C-alpha cells in the first residue's frame, strides 16, 4: 500500500514525531506522532520510502502556506494560486483536502518554520536532489503570481540556508525558472525555448564546448529523473513535476544542439 493509502487508513508502519507528525495528524485525521520518542530514536535507521514521501508532502504544502503569508496576509488570489499548484500536481479530491489543511496550518501565526525545515531535512536524509526539488516547488509557488515579493525572497533565502544550500543556489534556480524551467501553473501548453534560455536551463555558459554541454545535460537529467526522485522519497503523486522538468531539460538540450549543428 502506498504512503497515501496508509495515511488515509491510519495504518502507517512508521511514525513521525515532531512538528511534521503534528501536521500530518491535522491533515490526515490521525495522531501519527503519539508515543514517538523523536528524531533521535533508534528507529531512524529503519525509515522507509513511505516515511520520506509523507514528510515531503507535509512539508511542501505547509511551507507553501507560510510563504504565502510572507507579507502578513493571504489574499484570495494567493489561495487560488495555491489551488492551481495542487491542480498542476494532479492531486485528487482527498489529497487536495489534506493539502489545503496543510496550507492553512502554514498560514498560522505560530507556524514553527525552522523546526519544520530542520525536521524535513533530517527526514529526507539530506538527499540533495530531493531537497532541491522541494525548493523548486516552493520557488514556483512563490512565482505563481508572476512576481517575487521581497518578503517571499527573504523567507526563501532563509529556508535555502536552513537546508544547507548557499544563497546563490536560489538565485540560479530563479534564473532557470524565468527561463521557463518549471512553467506557469496558470497556463497550459508549451512555448518554444530560446537558445539563451536553453543554456540557462542547462546551467552552462554559451562558451562551453560540446563535451561540457553533454555533461551538463546528463547532470540535469539525473537531478530531475522521475524514477530516481521517487526512489529517494518524492511522492508518486508529484511525479508529474519531475517528468515535466526532464522534458524541459531534454528540449533545452535539443535547442542548443540544433543551434550548434551537432
């Protein structure tokens, strides 16, 4: 049974304590953190993929709500945009309801952002590619209205540092997003990637040679490969995001290759 089915049925073979456990209890209607000793418990070594997936889902939507309230209030437009994100991820009705509950918890004035981020980092076993996907989802949600507000940027920088990523890492992801990497949740269909944007998506300068270009392409594909990310803890329900990103990386590579005649 997938982690989602276990959550709805209250039949987890694992328990998560701390703030993520409390949030899961609110979202899924069960007391998941009851009797848990905490992250330092010896059962940590037995953590499985379902536990990581549950932590990823819980942290993603609660932190999304926290960022939405970065300017002190949450407008109807921001709520609509959050719904658009959920729709883009392909969540069914039950999953959307849990995601909404998590989003609303993130908007609360006493939301423990640092504790949530610290626990998510530990639950994810500090897997770089998984944490990067989490950051990309938060960045895309913050940009869903087409602009990055200063308060949102401040929080995202803080989260990035808390997760062990340098500040300029967020800047690079932002450049990639502006180049079309990730897309617009409010718009369907695809647009042609320019050569300039294709280089940004691949994370290289125009001056790289063909061999370096190929290495960059393989690195980007590996970072966003759906099967690899799911194996590391990306919820199956979010695989659509990873699939779209690999398609964009492949398209960017093809665009550059065509421009170079290789």
